[in-house]
C-alpha cells in the first residue's frame, strides 16, 4: 500500500516531470487548478465512500455535512489531471490549503489507469480512518441526515452529492447507494421545509 506523504515528499518522490492528480469527488468537477491534460481514470484497491464529516466546506461544527473519501478495497473511477512540472509546487500548495487543513486525508501517490490503458502514479487524497471526522458505520438514513443539514463555505452538501453523481454518470459510472442517500436527504429537506411553511 502506498504510504502517506507530506507536500515536500510528494514534490520530491513524484515521477519526474509532470504530476497527475486523481479526483473522485469535487476535484472531478471543480479542481481549482489548470491542467494540460485530463483523462477518465481507474484506481484499483480503493473505493469512493461518503465518510468524512465536513465542518467547513459543506457543513459547520454544529451542523456537519458529509463528503467523500477514498477507503481501502474495491475500485474507483474518477478523473486524472496532468499538471505541468513548472506548476507542480504551486498546485500542491493550493491543494494542501484546500484538502489538508484539517488533516482528514492522507496524501498518497497511487497507480491509476488512464486512457488507452496507460498507467501513471497520481496524487490522491485517502480518508484517514483514525481522524475524529471519519464517519464510521452509518446507515443510509444517518448519512442522509448529515447530507440534508450540511451547508458550508462552498454551499449545500446535497449540491455536492448531486454534482459528484452527475460527473460519475458522465463517466458511465453509477452508485445506487449514493443515489439513495441523495434521494433520502432531499426528502428530509422537503419535509422540514413543509413543516416550517405550516
């Protein structure tokens, strides 16, 4: 299993030249950096999971939302972005500011397969299961309640889930569990709005 790295280690140990970054949640549709190439990508050995309590971007400390992390086992389709060598350190600084402030993820260089079966090592953010914001053993309704209530600096958690699903569909990937969570969360929100309107 690739080991967790800090920003300096990623910069030093990445393959020479350009850096690939693997996105599986909001990085798929809002990477926040310019790339010179992007490709549908498959990561084996990890799966996308709704498992990180969000207390900043999609929720607050009092009313956390729930966002994606990579967990061991299975596989995950996403998008890989190629960052030119000259821009790598600047992009890493931006990614650390965005993804690593609360240390809920571990940065790893992982093998992914991109277009035409080409294999590259890419930076990916893997859920740290020891972190207090890692959400263990939640059923669909418990996840949906967190998604329904989550509103943070980047907006509603329901919008985050919907955008992720739409970009997964564009890759030809479905996730019935995530669809059920979103559907249940929207029902919870509708019910709460109806009660307030009475």
